C-alpha cells in the first residue's frame, strides 16, 4: 500500500523532490553556478521522462481523487518533455541570471500542478492543482524584473486567471449543489439532462477552461502577457500550460459532461470558429514576433477545438497527437526566437530580414517549425491538423471543415510572410551569426526530429490511439 | 439526494417570481430614496463643507500614499505560515490515536516531519533572502 | 520495390545535396543522382507488368503507404526522371548562389512529383502533392526574377487554396467510404448520389484546375513562369502541370462518373475558351517566356478538354500528349534561356537576326517550335490528332472552335521565330554567339526524341493502352 503511492505518483514525486532539492541547494549556498542548477534540473526531468515510459502503473489513490493510467502517463510525459526542451532552450538566457534556481522552482511547481491536474478525478483536486499550476506562472511572467511590461504581463495574467478560476469555482459549486458530489465519476452519473442549473454550471466551467486555453472570447489577456513575459515563459504558457488544460478538458468534456454532448458540441463549434477567425485576423497585423505567435497560437486552439467537437476516442487521440506536434513545432519556433532575443534583443518580424544569410541552421529550424504550424506536408503539423479535421468531420460538419480550410489559407499567408522575411528578403542590418550553445542545440535537434518524425512515423498516432482506448 | 430533490423542486421558474419582485422592489426603493433625497434636500456648498472630515482632525496629504512593499511581504508571509499551523490541528487532535497504533505511529510522524521540513527550508530561504529584515 | 526507389533516390540525394559545399560538386552530384533515377524509371517502364508497393502507414485511419504503377504512371515517372537531368544539363553553365540548396530543392521537387504519379492512397497523394509544391516556393522566391516575391506568393496561395479544397474533398470521400479507407480502390467503389458527386467533383476539380491551369484559374501561371529561374520554369511547365492532368484522369473521372457527365460539358467549354484566350494573348506577347507560358495554357486546355469528352481516343491522346508536351516545352524553355543568355533580353521586339550568329540554335529552335504547333512527323502531332479526333466525336462545333487554336498557335510561334531569328541583326544580337555545348547537346537529344516519337509513337501508345481498358 505504501509503495504503491510512490510508484503511482512517480512523476509528481520526482518533480517535488527536484523542487525541494533546488530550494535546499539555494539555501545552502548563494554562490553556486547556474549551470549546475540547470544541469541538475534537466537531469532529473530526463530521469522522470525515462521512468515515465518504463514504469507504467495504473490505479487510484487518495480516495479515488488521484487516478493514473497509460493515457495520463503519456500526457505527463509530453509535458515533462516539453518542459525539458524549454529548460534547454532557456539556458542561454539563464546563464548569467541571478535567480536561476527560483526560475526552476517556480517552473517545476507549475509542472507539478499540471501533473496533478491531469491525474485528478475530483473537482476539488482539479481546482487545487489548477491553481498550483497558474499562480507560479504569474511570478514567472514577471521574471524580466527590470522591465515594466513584464510586470504588466504578470498582473494581467494573475487577474485574468483569478477571474477565470472564480468562474470555474462558481460552476463547480453549482455542480456540487445539484449533484451533491465532486468526484468526476459520481458527477457524471448524477448529471441529468434538462437541468438548467447544471447547464449553467457547465457553461461557467467551460468559460474557465476557455480562459486558460485562451479561446475567443476569453483571449484578450494572451497577447500582452506573451509579449511581456520572457521568451521561455511565453513558450511555456503557449504550449505546456495550454496542453495540460486541454488534456483535462478532454476528460471533463468526454467523461463528466458526456450526457451534455449535444449541447457542448455547438458551444465548442461556435467558439472554435470565432477562435480560429479572430486569432488569424489579429495575427495578420502583428509586427512583434512574440505577439504574432501569441495570436497564431490562439487560432491553433481553434483547430484543436474542432477536433474536440467530435467527442469520440478518435478526437481525443487527435487532440493529444496535435498537442505533441504543436509542442515540437511551437517550441522549435520559440527556441530560435529565444536565442535571437537573448543575444541581440531583437523581436520584431522585420529584424529577421536576411536572417538566412548568417544563420542557416536557425533559419531552417524556424522555417520548418512555421511550416508545421501552418499545416503543410510533409512536416507533422499537417498530420496534426488533418487528424483534427477528420475527427471534426465525424459529426458531418463539413462546413466547419471548409471554414477551417479557409483559415489555413489565411494562416499560411502570415506564416509565409515570416518565412519570406527570413529566407528571401535582404537587409543591410541582418542579424549576425549567432553562437549556439550546446543545450539549445540539443533542444533544436529534438524539435526538428519531432517535427519531421512525428508526422512521417504513423506509429505515434497509433500508439496514442491505443492508449486512449 | 435530499439536497438534489430540494434543488430540482425549487428550480422551476415560477418559484423565482417572489424573489424577482423583491429584487425589483429593493432596487427601486434604493433608487427612489437617492433621487428623492437629492431632489428634496437643500444644497448649500461651501469649501468647508466639501472638506474631508474625520474625527475633527484636519486632513492632510493624499490617501493613495505609496506604502513600503515590506508591509505586503510580511503580511503575505504571515498568512502563509499561519495557514501552515492549521495543518497541525488535525494531527494534534488525532495524536493520541496515532500514538496508540503501532504501524501508524511512525508513519504519521514522518509525514508531519516532512511537512515541517519543507516549510523550514522555505523559512530559511526567506530569511536568507532578507525578506524579514526590516531595516535596510 | 522499384516505385519506392523512384521516390527514395531523389529524396535522399536531394537531402544530401544540402550538405555539399562546393558548387561544382553539387551540380555533378545532382546530375548523377538524377541519371540514376532515369535508369530506375526506364527499368520500370520496360517491365511489362504493373508494379506496386504496399506498406502499413496509418492503420487506424485506413491509410496505407501504397504505390502503384500502371502504364500512365510509368510514362509520367519516366518523363519526370528524364526531364531533371535534361534541366540540370542544359543549365550546367548557369551559376546559382547557394547552388547546393538550389539543386537539393529541385531534387526534393522531383521526389514529390514521383510520389504524386505513384501513390494510390488519397492521403499519400495529397502529401506528395504538397511536397512537390513547397520546394518550388523556395526555388522561385529565392532565385527568381525581380518581382518574384509577389508572384510566388500568389502562386503559392493559389495552389494552396486548391490543395485545401482537395483535402476537404478527400475527407468528405473518406467519411463516405464503407471500409474507412483512403485507398483509390475504395474511392472507385463509392456509390454516391449525384449531388454528393457534384460537391466532391468541384472540390477536386478546382484543385486540379489551378494546377493545370484551366481558364479562369490560370492567372498565376504566366507571372510565375516568367519570374522563376529557367530551370524551375522547365520543371513547372514540363512536369508539374502534368500533376493536374494526371490527377483528373486518375482521381476525378473514375471517382465521380455521374458528375463528370453532368459538368463535363462546362469543363470542356471552359477549356476551349482558355485555349482561344491564351492563344490570342500569346500573339500579343513581347516577352518570349510569357509567350511560351500562354502557349502552354492553350495546350493544357486541349488536354483537359480531351479528357472530359469521355472517349478512349481523346483520353489516349491526352496521355501521350502529357509526355510529348513535357519534352517540347522543356526544349522551348532551353531555347528561350539560351537566347536570353546570349543577348540579355527576352523582348521579341528588341531581337532579330539571331540565326546568322547562331545557326545551330536556330535550327534546333525551329524543330522545337514545329513540334509546338504539332506538325506531322513531330511527336505532338499524334497526340493532338487523337485529341481533336476525340473532341470531334464529342461535339463538332466545339472541335471546330478549338481547332482555331491550331492556326493561332502557328501564328504566334512562327511569328516569334521569324522576329527573333531571322531578319537583320540588331545591336543586341550583333555580338551573340552559339550557345554552349551543354545546351546544344541537350537540345539535340530533345530533337531526336521529338522526331523519333513523331515517326514511331508506338512505345507510348503501347504503354498507355492498359489504362484505357479500365
């Protein structure tokens, strides 16, 4: 019984131990090298990742509040892998930073919250872990301590997430009021059709989720927060934290509110339409590359919601698959941006003119990542989008597919615009050749392999699909 | 289930009618009183009357005075460590039962020790950071 | 295994080409690897049986990595295989910055083209369809002419819209299949109502029509041909437009038979309008490249019309014409490029009397030009004859109207020859010389192919015969 806890929660345990270790190290000595801190963290994250693939327990603990199985483990592995990549990419930025240990402590705290969130089978547990995963993020957003816009980002993030948490709590309490329980399984069986209060509770919970994944109309915080935060945090926000919330969203939609499938289908379809269109239209006009990626990530969420609307195993698998692809491609793009911003401070799209001239490898990385985000074969982004559209088409909403296709064209326009800046335009003030340290290089190679490989290797989707079942 | 029955039996829209009427009445009453008093009451404005007036002491300065961040820091740390103490209560209440149980005795003790250990490290951390140092 | 090799060869050599530093090595590497592909393609074309390859790819979706090679595929893969070494060889003296990337991207295009002509799975087909497009985007926009960026953007967005419509069509058909499969066979076995077919037909047709291009989807084409580097233009017009025609024959006509009967007439009329329109515009062109581009639209229009007449003669004509047009148009581009290299201009009005300075080039051009207007004894004659025959059987009026374009083709082609090569020399052509040996050798090879196939077209007819029976 006792050891069972440890095996079931090995992700969470390793992360918690890492946090404590970092804290002890920090308390022990002020003058320790940042490299050491980063290496220890990366090593432990890698260990957790490897362990996650080897040890695959299944079961419930804490009075069925915490549940884990192959699917949850896969999701945690995805998040840990993403965090590892971000940590590798951030090393250039963190090398001379005085609060490296704190950065990792906060980062891992949110990761811990996300792991608990994925495994939670109880709304109370879910809410607690959600808060654990968002509050440190606000602190992280403020990590460029001397920048005013960084503080602004942090404040916007904390206020909007507090608001969304409030909405979600209200929804959860309505749910408790009508069903008398908070456990996912019991709520699912206690829910009845045509209960306005339960429907209202669902809408509130949906709105809470909408905030976290920045679906339109809950997206307004996104761009400012993304722009103001350090790049590592931006990439974490746009990829990992969205992914984690979407993972839970799948469970909540498909298991807890399965009875309301006919209602949330339309809700999701409409929200996804607006999210795609508005995200795209705003992305068209951006000049700052971080804001640009922020809006493009909003429109990507729109596509994910199309996949979710299917409501079957296929759509769950397609969403998870897309998130894997999305992590690789978005982190690939952010990795390059982090390097450029860290070394030159430039973050306008115009600054990337003639980038290919001096930085061939970085250009190809960014180019491949953008093509993947645009959903063009042969890179994995195409397969991700294709699976999403396919599962969206299962309910016969072909017009939705058509609109999504139009949006893909619009998005292609602005992705190509960046690609054009990098590869084709010439500039007198193009960025010099940037030195790439070993850690970002590793991260980049992982991303390239991921972007190219996860599409061509059909086995990955099969693997996810089998786990969903 | 009783709760569920109550809720479902209440939640028909006709049952909310009295509440709705009461809401309208309350809001209307407030609006009426404010408007009525503003309309009926005499208005004589002098500079003395418009002054902020507290306990007979003349006001000075701006109320939005910047406060030292230390207040907030200490306050938030106080709340944090205060909450920590709450978690000792269940342990203290059940202490005797745990002590009697041979297997649980040490397990619970280790658990609490771990908990306290975590907080202790945090405490040392904030002291080292100088968060509790009042004077610069 | 041979079909896989056809894709794998250019793919691997293309990727490796990026790592070559030296320009000369890159050229030699590209030439040799493309020659190796020719050998494989020849082996495939000469083997009597249909070849195929099948492997699991995305089992949950029912999509397989399945390649099939019947006569039409054999012919088009052979065309793809042949045209690349010809292009490399004829542009051997041209110098490109970052030539390793240039040749790498070209070879990747070849891999995509091969995949399109080989795949018998809709998802795989779409995959290669896009794979062929992306390198072209980079090729045109990095190495193209002055207005390349806007033009390439237009080209890319155009074709991408088409592709996405096709993707929507594929998803639609997939959800209609009984065995949840992307295989070509399952698509053939669909039983769709007329209205369902109409939706699918237009989704697919627009994609293919943009690629071919068919009037009124053609506006990207002359600009793209003009602005691309010549090597890329040759591939675009010689091989890439065949993707659209091939796709219509393989993926459109058999899948939506009822819709083809319903809308075939409309498509034929559009094609014929396009033929006349393009021919008339070609007459007014002053730029050699744009002239060839419009002439290409006219030829493609005829091929498209001949598919939709739904008789075997027209279809056979289209199939062999795909090969012949590829050969001819590459030859024309080589000449156009040689003229530009010698004189520094492509404007017909600024040229003249080139035949005195470069008689060999002039002779070779005349042969290619005669093939372009489908004179008997050139390869294009057989194809055009069959196509017009098919069109005639379908509707005499339409055939007669389309026949006008033959006359127009003679007008603009001969006019171009006369003004560029004959007459008195002008200042620009005064110092012109014969083009280099590489260009001449390539052209001679092409001329031999043109005349040989014009006299003895049996191999092509034999190759495509099997397709007709289905």
